[in-house]
């Protein structure tokens, strides 16, 4: 690991400003102000609060040399994947280096705040402990470097605040392996210094750092196993190179520790899966995990502090910290974009009888009726995608609240307010999949306008740890995992979702079902099932993008058709949706018109035909697109920075 580290020139002069924290309300700190400020543990606590920088729903920005470097909530969705319709410049192969990249400046601005606190901590002479505040800064420095690792690969490592005269400003990039080593070192320090979970109020804890480290280790272990050094560059002409620091862990060691850390947090007893088992709401409770504001925003009447599943979260509340982002109307539709769930995801969701994906299940019934694919499916499907013929509250005047849920709670009665009508898909224009997202969508009556949403964003939750454990164990077993480990991981999620557990015997059964349902031999593996579970459980949580990349299957997965509803049965007859009509007032409305069919259909394994929403010729994902290009402005400021390969 290089001991001399740098910060790009764009980061200099970062103003430490914010509207949410006293410490960050200070004007840019000169040396005298800093010297006067960091005197007490309370001041370090305030400074540590200022390092919190999770990327969730709210726009986060920093002024860097007069330019606004910002995070937008669209980045934490499943764009650029096979789970949503739409075409981006990353997926279509047109991504090119631009003058600036908001995350480059933003991440380094956040890192600088951590570095200032850590430098001052070394000079602290007080008697009160500042250990948890130092650990918090270490955690968020690791968080920012992980974000940069995912986006750029190797970047310059900065572990102290620099001035405009620092010689290190013009040094070269560190390799991704050196960045990973720094992240791991910071997280180990954070784990040692942070307190255990107690308040569930969004503060980072020891368990949060352990869980995040498990994610980092799984990400990097699988990246190195499958992607290897193909995106590194030689570090001489382009890229950050492949230099590994002394003592760098092996893939096997990273997987082993990832599984161990996940199991440690799972067994800690601090966290539980969100559910309403034994109540009439068991089948619908999952939806309200992701839009919970208080006891008025869910039919169970659960308060917000009942959620002990979110281990790391970006917190919001209705009184003073709403999201300020147009979440519901952006992600709550099914029109080509961030809310348009694809048929690929629909088919992944386990079925009730055997816990297997649709084509591989004995519950397969084809696609003739609009509701066929909704029957006997895991709650994670029926709770997060609207089902034709059902009523749903909508954010605003037709939204839910305590009184309305007492009359219409989705489970026991259906006395909805006037104006809440049966939902039916409207596949009448190009880009519509016919599968409308409900996950992370508000149906609160108090949310009257865009940005009023006030539910927390899950940075990392307990369900992911079960998935990390299962995948790491399966990787360590060269594609094999014991039934005991499945029961400790994947099957815990199946129990919550109301679907049957899986075992090693499920693989053979799945392929037999596939042959029966399609007439073609199946080749599903246990690793496929585990990867499938991640797509199902973590949809909309910024996991699918990184998964496709670290498994090195982004090209083959993204460069395919995006599919919507099925419009032809295997015998060539129309499915129900093609000719169905529903009423809007006294006017009949079609659920499908040919205007939506501009790219034709794709024949599915069973011979059915699904609507192509985005055609595969629109996609051209390449290996170099696994990383973003460095911003041109940084290359101009520092000639020792080398661009990523392919740009």
C-alpha cells in the first residue's frame, strides 16, 4: 500500500456546508477555526454526524470549486439491468468521458470531511472518549471509497486533508486492490470502535460495519474471480493497473470472511426480518417495509421503530426531513423507465409449492389469463407489483391512513374511497411492460405532492446478509451448498415470502419441471437459484447492476430484449390482455393495443410470445463499460491520472 496519497485538484477548497448539522453549518474552516473547534468529545460527535453520507432518496450535493457535485436518487434503482425497461448510455454502449462526473467530486468532498476529523483526533488531548466518532469517520471513508471502487475501479487514495501546495496532488491512481485494502482496513477499525446496535435510529453500529464489510468482501471476491484484471488496465498507458499490496487476501479468504461476518450479524439477535406472521396481513406486509412512515401508513398499524430489518439506512421523517424526490410518480408506473418491471423479474420469483422460478415450477400455468402468473407466487411478487383486478390506495387524496385501512386493508375488506378503482395494465403505447411497480412507492394520504415521501431507504438490510451467506458458501463449495446452509439463508426468506424451501434435490426437480413446461431440457444450477434470489429480494436496491458486473455476465444479460406482458399463447391464440376491456367511468378502456408493439414479440421457452418493450439491438454493453470513465477535467488537472480502458 502506498503511504503517500493524493486528492485530485477539484476537491480543494470544499466548503463544509449543510442544512442538517451544526458542525457542517460552519463556514469553511481555516486552521485557527479547526484548532479552536476540535476540543471536546461533543464537538467530535457533531463532526462525526457531519460525515454521514449514505446515497439514498435525497439529492446530496457539495460545492467543489464552484461546481455542484451531486447524487441523484435514480442511481440507486435497477437502471442498466434486465429487471427494468429503458435504455441508458451505459447499456447501449455510448457512454463516453465527460468534462465532469458528479460522484468524483462528491465522494472526495465527503472523504475530506472524514479525513479532517481523523487528523484532529490524532491531536486530541481530552479525557472523554472519541472512539465511536473516529470509527464513524472510518466507516464513511470506507463507504465513499467503495462507491468510487464500484464506479471507477482504482482511484487515488486520500487519507489526510490536503492543501493547494500538497505535492501528492499530482500522483497516479492506486489500483483497485489497494483501494479494497484501504476499505477493509477502515472497516476493521470501524468495527472495533463502533457501539452495538441499540436505538435503530440510523446511526452506524458495529453490526452495520460488519454487514457492510461482508458486502464489500463478496463484491470484490467475485469480481476478482469472474472479471479478473480485464478492466484494470496496465497502469502505464491506461487504467490503474493491477498492483496488489503485501498481504492482500485471496478470493477464498474474502469469501470465507464474508460468510462469517454475515453469520455473525444474523446471529447477533439485534435484527429481525419484517413480517406480520399470524395476522391477516402476512401476505401483504412485505410491501410496507419499504414505505413505512408511521403506524398510519400500513394496515397492520406498525410504528416505524418496529422495523429492525434495516441495518444501514438513509433516514427520513415527515416533520423535518422528507425525501424531496419524486419517488412515487417516477418509480410507480410501468412506462419504459425506472418503474417498468420486466417479465424477466416476474419469471424469477419463486412459486409457492416448490420455491422455484416460474418456468421451473410445478405451479407453472402459462400466461393466458392476466392473473395466471400471480397465482401461487411468493409474497415478494404480489406485494410489490400490482395485480390486475385489484384496488390500491394511491399517494395523496386517495391514499391510505389509519381510518381508511380500518375499512379497506387489502386483506379483510375492500371498502375503498370513491375514486380508487380496480387496477388494470394499460399497454397502449410503446415502452410499457404491463407490470407496475409498488416497491418503495407511497400510498400515504398525507403525501400530497412530489417529494413528500418520508420513508427510509435501505442501504443494507438483514435479508441481504442471508443472501451474502448463501452465495459465499456456494462459491466456496464450487457451486455446491449444503441443505443446512440453505435452511440458514435462502429458506429463511422463502418462509417469510410464503414459498416452499429449496434443497439440493430442488435442482433436479426444477429441470424436470422445465422439460415438462417447455418441452426443452433445463440446465438450472444451485448457483443460478441463489443468484436468482438476489434479483428477487433486492430489486430497486442498487444490487442488480453490481451483481451483473461482478459475475461478468453483464454483456450477455443486458444485451437482450426487455420483455413485457405475454400476448400470444403457444397455440397462437391471443392471451386475455389483448382483447380485455375495463371501465374508466362509463368508458371502456383497452388493456392492450397494437400501438405498443413496435419491436414485435419474443418467443418464450414454452412457445408463448411476449411483447418486446426494448429490442436487443438497442443495447451494446461491453466489458469496458463495467467501469465509468474518469472525468476529463481531472485528467487535464493531473497528467498522471490515466483514463480507464476503452474510453
